[in-house]
C-alpha cells in the first residue's frame, strides 16, 4: 500500500504528457490545413505562449464558408451633399425657431418696441443739437432739456396747426366735394363712356345700402379707433420719456449694453455701435430734409392751383415721406384725389404733374446728394423691407423697416471686415516673412500709427 501513491503520481504525469502531445498534434494538423495568407490559429484553450493560461479561442470558419463583407459605417453610406444639407438644415431650423420666438415676444410688447424705436429715431434727429449746445458751454441736463422741449413744442404746434386748418376748412371742403361730385356726374353723363343716369343712381344706392348694412361694423371700427387713439397716446408718452433718457444718458446706456455682450465679441460690437448710430443719424436727418423739401414744393404747387387745405396736405406729404416709395405714392394720390373732387380734372392733372416732377427731383437729385453712400440701400431691399414691416407691424413697421435694414447693412459690413482683420493678425506669418511683415495690423477704424522719419543728422 505504501507504493500506491507513487504509482498514481506517475500515472497522472504520463496522462498529462499524453494530453500535451495530443494538443501539439492537433495544432500541427490545423496549421497544415490553413491556406496561405490566413491568420495563424490561436493557442489551445487554456494555454498561451509557453504553456501559460489564455482565454478561450474562437475557432476559424471552415474553408467552404462564404465570405461575408463587413457592413460600412452608416455615416459613410450617406452621400456628402446630403450630409451637408442636413447639417445646414438643422441649423436653419434652430435659427427659424429663434426668430419665431423673438417675433412672438416683439408682437406681445409691440407698443413698447415701436415707442422705443420712435424714440431712437427722434434721438438721432435731436442728438446733434444737444452736442452742439454742449460745445457752447451748456451743461448736459440743460442742453437736453432745451433740445427736447423745443422739439416737442415744434411737433405739437405743427399738429395743432394741421388740426386747425382741417377744422377751419371742413365746411368749404364739404361744399366743394359735393359740387365736385355733381360735376363728375355731369361729366360722366356727357362722356363717350355711355354712362346713364340710372347707372349712376344704382351705384349711389348700392353704396348707401352697403353703409346701412355695415353700421355695426362701422361702429365697431369706431370703438377700435378709440382704442387706437389711447394706444397712440401711450406710445407717444413712452417715446417722449425714452427720448429724454437717450439724449441725457445715451453713452452710459450703450456702455451698459456692451457689458451684456460676450468678452470675445465685445471689441467688434463696440466698433460697430458708433458706425450704426452714424448711419441712423444720417438716414433720419436726410429723410427729414428730403421730406421737408417735398412738402414745401408740392404744398406751394397745390396752393397756387387753389386746391383747398394745401397746408394739411403738405403736412401729410411730409409725414408719409418717412415711408420710402409707398409713402410718396399714397400722399401724391391723396393730393390728386382732393384736387379732382374739388377743382376738376384739369387741376387734378396739374397737381399730378407737380407731384411727379418733385418726386423725380427727389429720387435723382435730393436722395443721392443728401443721403449719399452712408445709407444706400438697394431698391429691391427697400420694397421688400417696407412690405414686410407693414405686414408685421402696420404703418410703424413700414416706417422703421428701411432704417433697420440700413443699420443692419452697416453693422454686418463692419463685422465682416473686422473679422477678416482679426484673422489676418492672428494667422501665422508666411515662410520667409520679416519681422516688419509679421507685425500686427491696426484694428479697423483705428488711426494709423505715425512712423518717425529718421533725422537728417543721423549717419
């Protein structure tokens, strides 16, 4: 019994050596079965290099199995153009969503936004006067008060004068309109258009029936008109207060706005702000001068042609001139219609000739000379911006559309040039450049550095 453990140990050792020989024989057989170029077979299960334990290997597929190509990456399977379109598409969707939210917010506070924009326009008109008074030694508060009070008093007197002229001439205008309608009726009866008295009476009866059946709608429109008057007075008060604070503390307000801009974009915005303000100031002052010239010359033509209410019509022409293209057409048509129903066809044709002549002079002489290149906007951009502004915010939107486009054009142009200058300054110098060529260039709008000339005595 004492020799039994030794025999069992020898038997176990012999079995281990036999197992190793079988594994080696199996590995040699698999190596002989591999084709040239196939990867070598893995080590036996449980054994690695030099008999060390290893993970279970995966057996190689048989030689008769079909070759299956690997599936490509899904991103690589999409064409390049479609990937670019998708990248641009979702960014455009994000921008459209942002603009939609912004427009909803603006429409919710439309009265406040229009009042503030009107205050900006009035401030752009009055701010040069404040600067001029301060250069003459007046304190900032006194110069602001004198300018604001004078401007508001002048606008109030003009409004009062227009209302007074309309109320003073309303009876005469009514009589002339009645007489003009009778003359127009007689002219239609004697004209070669073969209009009969029955047709004219039917048209008048239809108009009367339309007014009678829509009395409720007219009353509702009148109540809405009262609401519009209240909103107009509220907006006017907001615009007045905003104008006062912008005239008095505009520089500090701008510095506060700059603090809201990220630090990396702050230098570019700080340079674009003054240029945008100069563009807005040039637009407002130029538009006021052009509108004043239009109103004076068309008003004089209407006055000498004996058209009633020449002064109110001239004021309407001045106000409508702030709506580019559309305002001139509407105000001119109003003057021609008043001349037609009060003085007849010949006088209306003469008024039309005066309006067209003044507008031609405005378009080809006054605007290019007064506005110049500072606020030059393409006519297509003017038409589209006025139409979009009118659809979004009515008359107020049509008024502010063109200055908004002009200011945006100035800001975008400056930021583009500023970005190009910044990238040029921070780009690595070309190979072989000297230290003078690699020197940083000044920022856009910065005064050029003065280069000192060598002294003649220097050797």
